[in-house]
């Protein structure tokens, strides 16, 4: 399965051109980046077609592949994102530091 992540410090974001193309393909307007499904075929298509032109102001977007049907979540540190995945269910506990 393909996913779109940000691979540099700063944060995930799309350029205005990428947002426009995403809306054209999906029929949905981008309001909040954190609500985007990172495995959305339309989002992946936009990033593949535009390449670096899809990057928002502080973004360096990349398409990564993980095994189909893997359970995953996206972690980030100062905007730099990485994927944690497993072929068995994952549980992320929040607030138990």
C-alpha cells in the first residue's frame, strides 16, 4: 500500500496547485491536512504527478510503500514523519507517559 508522508522537518502540507488538483480528482476541498487520508489514491496521484511541485511551504512529500493490509500509524517529530507498521494489530496508547 502506498502512503504520503513528509520527510523533512517543518510539516505536511500541499502547494496551492496540489490542493487544486486534489479537489479536481477527489471532489473534496482540503481544509485540514491532518484530516487527509494518507493512503487516498487521489492524494497519491497528485504527489506522483506533481513531484516536488506538490510540496507545501515547509513540506518535502514522499510516497512510501508498506505491505498491503498492514496496520500502521504515522508518527512525527517537528514535522518529520515516519511510519510504524505491523502485520498484526497495533495499539497506540496516548497519555500514559
